[in-house]
C-alpha cells in the first residue's frame, strides 16, 4: 500500500504551535532535535498532543554530524542514543542525518555511519542528506554503504532524484533559491510529484521561508489534482499583493529580482508563476513606489500574464 506524508520542517513558526499544525498536516520533521537535546517527557507530550495517525520524523543532533563529523565519539553516540529514544517515543519511521557541505564521506565516515545505523530503533529508517555530494551520482563506496545499511539517500526532489534503489523516498525540499528564500510554483510542485517515481512510500518535508504554504499547496494538489491560488488576485494585482508587504523603495530591477523574484504569484486563475516572470521585464532605472513598478510593467505591455 502506497503511503505519502506531506509536511514541513517543524511547527515553530506555525501560528498556534503543534496543536494547530496537526490540524493542517499529518507529518512534521522535528528540527528542534538538531539544535538541542529533547527530553523524553517533551517527546511524550508531543506524541500525546497530536492525532494517532500523525507522523513525526526526527533530525539527529548536530553533535553527530557537524561536531563529530560522523565519527562515533562518546558525545556523538550519546546524542544518537537520545534521538533514537525520542524517535521510539514519537513512533517516528525516520531518523535523518544532515552532514555539512564540507564533509565528504570517506572510509572513516562510512565506518561511523555503520555504527550509528546499528543504533536505529526497530520501526525506523535512517536517512542521510550528504550535502557534500549533492551534485552528480554518489561515490560508489557511499552508494554501496547506503544500500548495504538500508540508509535512505535524502535529496531535495526539486533539484535531484534519489541515487539509490529503494521503494521509500525521503525528501527535504528547499527549492532553488539562496538562503532558503524560495517558493515553489505549480510546475515545480508537479515535478516534485513526478520525481517520486515508483516509490511506494514518500515523505515530503518542506523547508524554506514559505514551507507551510508550499506544503499546503502540494497537499491540496495531491488530494484534488489542482492547485489552490497563491494570492487573492491575478496578474499584476497578484504581483502587487506579494510585493506590498516588504518591498523597499527606492529600488531597481535587479534588487526587485533578487529580493522578490522567488515569490509566487497567480499569473492566471489556473497557473502560478514566480514574480521574476514579471520583474525581469522591467526597464533599467530607479523606482520610487509600487505604483511606479506597476505602471512600468503596464507600459511595457506585460499586462495580466507573464
């Protein structure tokens, strides 16, 4: 039976906290465990505060990945044991490691990975987002270790497909922007859905500045086949809606593209696109107001559709 979990990287920025979050989603990646040690009592409180069908994933503490660099030091083993216990309490099917972009996985790191994999509780899968190896195929020793140990190759499906054979996929979705500044448009969300391939179980953990909105739109698409609107209007009015809260004037075309081009607008009732599709058509020069931006686009013939 196919299973799909859709949610975000925690509920810390969700209005109303975990209780409200659990009414909107049935899956969350716990990122608090990466930054601090979570007590058993806190994990039990989380588990008791959500419906029985709510699913957690646990991100392993940075002591293991960013301080010990996957070496099985005493501190790293203790951190892994604590997070494995939290995963057991939460009934989490996934424990996720994220290694830094500077850490390439060699023989010593893979030996450590084997030790940590042996600590994963029954009922959980270990996944590893190897940020030093995001480009191209995994090095053969890494791929073999993943497959031998049953470690999931955690990737961002908006950028790449998993590089190991497995009927389970775990993806941490950030999109293609810098510093997590990105919002996914309709075509990108469709691409993420296609990228699951023939996997029977897929967990989508959305991250980034608009993670709740991205996750909600993707969840609606998976349920209905259609995307909900991103704003309350279309065309240039939609662009004005997404720019108005935080655009600073005076500004110019390049600054608008850099700071706001990643946002999603309703190009039409049936299609979402990035604001860059409009903003890239602006002429050079300074703009002193939102009205001036919209007037320049109208004069340039952009109209309602990018």
